[in-house]
């Protein structure tokens, strides 16, 4: 199997590795063997482990998963020129990546934590020569969408990259609402889980307006609930959340 080299072993690296481990050999480069051993245990798959200091990336396929502010430090510790570099660093432009890490081709990507269950929507942009290979690679953890500019990728990051946190908040709030009205917590969670699973399939085949109109009857429960959501500024809150996330990627 082809080898994928992860530089960094945090939550995103683990999520992506979980999606790729059946199709690729996983190699991890980190600051300590203890942290990589922990990564290996969570991945439940044997991995190759190397320390970051003076690691040779020549002809390797790299997925860069370090913190954006660490790219200069990490770049100084690497040697050689990678074959392909895929970066998941939010808000880190291609120019900065190329300044710090040598590679034949560079692609910015933004997967999300759904990669760990093979359901990430990964947006990508970068060197056109890697477009097909990049999409094939990240299709292994869900689906991929190649975008025409870095600005579009940063906007997509504010939606799909940060989105699991937004939806987790919605899920938690619905569960809390059900518990407040008298439902047991485990039953409330089961109901909300079923809702999210079904809606994920439904939204692929229906417009938002069709779904709303199909549920909302005159003077009914959904209409009453919907009015409260509008009064609370939920729609505006999400729009502002995307704006805030996008603005943060530009800092």
C-alpha cells in the first residue's frame, strides 16, 4: 500500500488517519514517541513513527496537521523536498506553505472531524496538477470538492470545517429542550441522533424550503417553534458565526 506521512498527531490528523488506514500505510512524524504511541493506540492500527527533528520528506506524500503558528518552526526541522504536500492548516495560504516546506506540489485542504467515520466533506484548492490525486485521496474519508480560489476555501472552512461544532450545539440544545419538557436524557439523545441521521440524507435530495413546507402546517407545532427560533435570532446568529469564522482565517 502507498504510504501517507502525517506531520502532526492531533485530533484532525487522527480523524483523517482513521478514514485512510484501510487503504494506506500510515506514517506519523511527531515531537515525542509517547504522543505517537497514544495516537497509534487510538487509531487501533500499527503505524511507522519518526521524530520531527531532521526528518527527510523527500518524495513523500505529506498531510500537514500542525498548528498554523508552528509552520515556520516545523519547516526548519524538515529536510528534503516532498512529492506532495496537503495542508489542513486553517487560514494558511499556499504562499506561506511553499515558503516553509519544499514540495513538488501543494494543496490546501479543509476536512472536518467527520473524517473519522468516513463522512467528511473536504474542500481543496492549490496546484491544478494535483487536483485529481487530491480528490481521490480525500474521497477516502468522505467526499471532496475542489474550489477555484483560496478565498472560497476560507469561506468553506467557516461552514464545513467548523460546522460540526455548530451542529453539536444544535444537537445539545434540542436534547436539553426535550429533557426540560420531561423526556429522559438517553431517550432525548436517541431521538436527536435519529433526526440528524435522517436529515443528512434528506437534505441531499430536497431544498430547504421544501423540507420546511413539508413539515410546517398552519397553526401547528412546527410553525410555533419556528417563530420562536426566528424571534431568538437563530438565523442571524449562524450567519454571524460564519462571518466571524471566515474573518478569523484571514488574521
